[in-house]
């Protein structure tokens, strides 16, 4: 698997595979005791797929959650939190 994905399969990454019609996803990840596979199929829509660069797509955790929920992950933005004055 490592030679095919060019990544370490046990590093905490989630590997996502999409069907041609983009209505089904398979996820594989290592949970510390074994490989876990999850499958999701959308009834009426298709998943909005991120751009793939060098065979890899990278999403922030909130963006990944939106993708898996069938939402448009591109609309998810990280919150910008101001540093409290007492911390400076």
C-alpha cells in the first residue's frame, strides 16, 4: 500500500477513494489497532471533489467533515481567532 500511495499508511491520514460518478466514497484509515474502512453513498447528489495535486488532496478536518457529509467543502473556512491581549 505504501508504494502505491507514496504515503505511510499508519501516520493518521485518511485515504479517500471516490467512484467515477462521485456519488460514493470509501475511506481507509489506521485507528491504532487495525485498518478501518467506511463507505458512504449519496442518494441524490454527488460529492464535490477537491483538486488533486501529485495524486494527493489535502483538506483541513472541518473541510473533510463537510465533504463526508455531502456538503460543499469549499465553503468551510477556518475561524480566525484573535489572540487575547493578556497572552501577548
